């Protein structure tokens, strides 16, 4: 099991100061974020502009979460329990044309795309046996699934490098939770040389140019966000507000990072964005029960 988090109360002060959602400095009006929110007993995927306006509900089945954009911005892969089991589905950017991709007895989660849009990665776990989370890939139509990790214990939180050659992921194969790199085909898994606490819930994310990695680490009884170089050096702390700050997501131009803040484990989540240097913190959506799942920026139009 991953370790829990210690929380703080500073977010109450932040919300009192911020009030209504503010426009993110430098963000375009049409920039949008895909995120998961739980309202009552229903969990669904929503879109919102980065200034907090234009909230739209994409899924209305009450059982969907963890959405990820295709690189061209035309499709979204997501997790849903609409059929009873946790499976992966694909839909158009407007929520239409839904297609089920997996039909296994295991649980599929944490979907992510290859940079060329030809493959979808995900985690798979059998809830009826000793937990053994593995990282898989499949073609974007759901065919040709391959187990990349095939290792006892936990392998998850995957992130495909922008050049398509490597996948960064979290693993407990060494006895503690650490970041690892492997080839996109699962070859040569090795430690990623960055200092981390071994606490889990790291959720690494590559910058669009592949030069930096954002991730979560525990420090001073809080969970804060950091970045480091692609070689694990030049570690920089981005947040220092206490509680739990996690699920970093880079904007397509690499200038901003969206993330979720929880005052403490189990508390309502708040969606924020900040500059890639940690400055210009801005509230996007006020408190709601956000589920575990990375927010996702709509890709910029090609050309």
C-alpha cells in the first residue's frame, strides 16, 4: 500500500483570499482543462476554461474518471465503471461516439497516449488476487495489448516521454516506491536518478519539450510539487502550501502546470494552475470532490 499524506490548513486561507475563480495570468480564453469531479454519488469528466468559466459535463453516466487527450485533441480515453467493471473507453472530444476498448476481468486505469497517438498505455490490476499493478500498452483501437512491466508488486503512474522512446513510471520493485525509466517497449527498466522520499503517489509528468519532469514528493509533513531535469538533476520546489499537491499536468506550451490540492487526505480537492516556475498561482475551480486523476490540457491545434 502507498503511504498516506499529512495535510495542512493553508488552503482555507488561500480560498478566503481568492474567492471566485480568477483568470490565469497569460492563459488564452479558450485554453481548457479536462478533469474529474465527484458530485454526490456520481463521478464524471468535465471541461473548464482556465479562467474558471465554461464548465461542461462530457460524461453523464456517473461512473467515469481519468480522462486523457489524444495528441491531436480529437479523442479522449478514459476509465469508466458504466458496465460494472473498471474498463477503458474512447470518445470524441465533445463526449460523443463512445467506444469500449477493454473487456478484461481485471481493472484498467491511468490511461495515457503515445506521442504519435498510435498507442494507449494503461495500468491493469486484478482486484481478486494479491495486488500486482502492471503497465500495459495497446493499439489505439484496443487491440494488441502488451504487458510492459510484468513484475511482482506495484508498477504505475506512467508517463510517456515526448520523443516516444521512454516511459517514466513509479515502481516498488526495489522494496520502496521509486521512479524508474524504461524503453517504450518495456526494455531496460532502471532507476531514474532523482531524490525522492519513497512515499508513492509521485505521478511524474514530462514537459512538452522533454527537458523537465514534474512530480510529487513528501517534505516537512506535506506533499509538494517539484521539477527536475530530464537527467534527474536541477531539482526545484514549486509549491510550499502544505497539504497534498499532486497530479501535475503541463500546458501544451510548457509555460504552466495544472495540479490538484487537497487540504488533507479525503478532503475536497481544488484545481489550480501556476507558472512552470511555481509563480502566479491561480484558482481554476473551487472546492469539489475531485477524484484521483491528473487534469489534462486540451492540445493546441496543429499547424
